[in-house]
C-alpha cells in the first residue's frame, strides 16, 4: 500500500502544497469538532470555514516564527480541554 506522503512527494510542488493546506484545515476542523463534543456543545453546531481559515493562518504565522499553537479551554467545572493545532 502506498502512503499518502509518497503520493504527495510525487506531485508538483504546487499540488503538494495545496494538498497539505487542505489536510491541515480538515485536521483543525476535526479537532475543533472533537473539542466541542468533549465540552458538551450541541453536536449540530457547524464550525464556520472562516474560523478554520483564521486558525490555519494563525498557525502558519506562529510556526514561521518557530512556535507552536495550542487551543486550550478551561471550563467553569474545573475541567480542561485542548489540543495542538
């Protein structure tokens, strides 16, 4: 079986970059959905694509400076939830 990284590596640079950007945004959306589920938010809530795009852009800015971006939520019940973007 061929790994996704191998397929991407065989593609032109522009295609590989676009695929990585799409995958990164989808991963952000999935993690946000998991976070909402963990904190008991309404499962029908839809995460706006502008939110995902903004977080992705912020992630790129932070990473370009050598940092890492994390989203962390502290709830009033004392529980803590979060993930790295």
